[in-house]
C-alpha cells in the first residue's frame, strides 16, 4: 500500500516526507487491531526523532 506521503512528494516538488506505520491486522475494517506495545513504541520513536533537529 501507499500513504499520502507519496502525493506530498510529487505535488511539492520533492518535499521530504516520511512514514512510521504501526503493524496491524484487518486494516481498513471495523475490527482493525493493533498491539498497545507497538503503539507505545511508535510514540517513543517519534518523541526521539522530534527531540533532535532534522537536517535535510
């Protein structure tokens, strides 16, 4: 699958974009399921990434 990041890169002449995906089962359904530990790990990853300046 793809995300909106692809469209952003194309529309904005190469704008830097990234994606962090949380593993899940039954994606795009009423019973989509994730592990709470995976969600917490993604949050911690984002906190670490955003705590430091990003140089392009």
